[in-house]
C-alpha cells in the first residue's frame, strides 16, 4: 500500500539499518503504507555497511556476521511497497495540528546532505531506528593522523575495501573491538594487540544470561578463533594512554589500569604501529526523540537511551523506537525490536490485535537479548579514573581546540559543576560535532571524580542544516505525502 499525494503515510521509518528494515517490511506486510528514510545510499546501516557495486567486490558478505539475515530483509524490502528514500538526512521531526495531528519528518538530501534540498514527509506514526555513534575518550596524541574510531576502521574496510594502516593496534573497550580486530586481520592487516580496558569476568558472573544467549558465545568464539589464527594478542585491563609520532602515528604506549581505570605507574610500554583503531563503546543516537520530550533512562555504561514500553513505543504517543536507540545490543536485537515495533504500529492503526504467537516469541527474544545488552554495558562501563590519562595540553574538544587544562581550570577556578557550564566558559562542545565526540569527557572532568551525569543529548538539529533550507521551509513544495 502506498500513500496518495494528499494522504500521509501510515508509518515513517527513520534509519535503514537492521531495526529500520525489520520495522518497515513488517509494517508493510501487514498492510500499512510505509516510507523508509536513510542518510546512506544503500540499506544496511553501520552493521551491514557494504561496498558500492562499482568497487566490484566479489563476496561482500565475507566481512559480515550473519549476512543471511540482512539478505532476507533486503529481499523482503524489494518485494514490498515500502517507499525507500536514500540519501535523506533527517534533521528534525515535528507534530502538526496538535497532539493528534500527523508527524512531519524534515530532511535534506544528497550523499552528505550538501544538496540542502528540503524534503518534508508526513506520516501518522514514526519509528526511530537511528542507531548509535562511537564514544571516544581522549588521550595524548589522539588527534594525530592514523588514529581512527574502531567502528570507523571497520566502516572503511566494509564500504571502501581499504585499511587505515598496515600495522594497526585496536584499543578501547567493548565487544566491538574483537569484531574489528578479526576483520582487519582477515583483510591482511598486522594487528599486534587488542587492548581492552575492562576484563571479561563480569560475563562469567551472570551464567543465566549467557546460557540464554548462546549465539553471543558463538560470535565471541568466531572472533577469538580468527585472532588466534592471525596471532593477535589480547591485552585486558589496559589502555592506550599516549600516541607517538610527528606527522602520523608511529607507536602507542599501552598502560596497565587498576579496577577504576587509573593508569598504573611504571607499567607503560610501547608498541610500534602506523594506525590506531580506538573506541569505548557506542552511544544511542536519540536527538530526534529528546527534542520532542521523550523520556530517557540511564544505562550502566553512563549513556542515555530512550525509555520504551513493552511494544517499543516512547513516552510520546505515536512515536516508536527500536534498536540501539533503546540501548546498544547488536543487530539481532535490533531486528527483533524493529519487527516488534512494526507489528505494534500496525495493530494500533488497523485496530486489530497482533498475532499472539508471533508476539510472544518476539517479546521473549527481545527480553533475553536485552538482558545481555545490559550485562554488556555493565562489563565495559568506563571507570572513573580514566581521566588520569590526560595531560593538561591534551585536546578534549577537537572542534574548538579546548584542552583538558582549560576544562580543569573552568571547574577548579571558575566554579563550573556540569558540562553545560563548562561549555559556556570554554566553548567545549560548540563545534561541528555538537559534543558527540567530547561530551563524555567534558562531563567526567566536570564531575571531579564523582559519577558524571550522562550528556543530555538534546540538540535542536540532529544533523547540520544549511540556513537556506531553514529559510525555504514555509515555501517548500517538496512534500512526499
């Protein structure tokens, strides 16, 4: 079913990753008119990012886990009536005509949004499947060429078939590191070490969660086998605390950490490399929802996720969310939640109950995988002592070139007690990324060793928008509903 020129779509899905694809095709197959918007030119999201056809990759599935699940979603999308709008960067969602009116989804077009051509899509309901972005904790030398995000290194390989270097250290915290390291090693890079700031004992303390999620153990075994085969060493309770080089990365210092992530004096040692892939977990991308006043919940790893009911609806009626927006948990959980949300939206709009057996299966699967996600967050939560890595001249906010010393001065001498006040006093977080890169670090430094408040993740625009686009809003005739 498709929407007419005068009628809004039944459902607008924002994000064509695992959650968004599952939600869109499930709702469409139940009879709803669905529009799927995504910033990329290809479906799949970050997890199933793959090379453009022009690169001639013979086996794009070789760098992916569980490719068959994505292939099935892509087949269902092609067979459906879903309107798939690629290269659409959604910067805001608003509601028209009061609480009962349709939603307006505002986007700009082009591969990187540079075209600036405004699009406004109307829909009766919205499903947010916007995923997550990498969390970075700064350290001396992290701005040198050759330092990339762990997920960024994997994206370079998956979409461009290129490596960030020949000898790559992988560091940070979280299970993504194992996947990144095994992918890089299989692709031909030399990976001298995977440096994990946490350990893995917390997983062993929750045997019931592990027993009900055997696929996670299978994934870990697959990555572990690849690392052993390529002689990649796993170093736990350690971190890269400094990067060395002039024009590019030449080596890193790896330092042992205590249980609070404080560097152990005298334990540092150098590892030669020409690239560093580093990341300390993922942050749910929830700006579109928080701008509408959706309730959030704190996660064990210090980030914020959307508070959702049992059917994936946010605290704002008519607005659903699935996947990493509700807490980072992986592609399989995202698919399950997307399908659950699509079914729930259809049941609401069509006025008939969902298939009870299908619903019970999805709820059971969602709950057991969400339990593992919570365990994962606890196991890899940054310790309060990580800021001991920072020298005063270390840049914390890269966009505005604000150093750790300036942030500490704002806290120590100028009375700042939270990230917002530090921002006003130093401009930390006012740059292009709007605090996505530095928000965690600034909040931790402002907390003076106490538990920091998670960054508010409230931004008026979810993606950069040209002023010409804002000026043209009222006059725009680009309306696909």
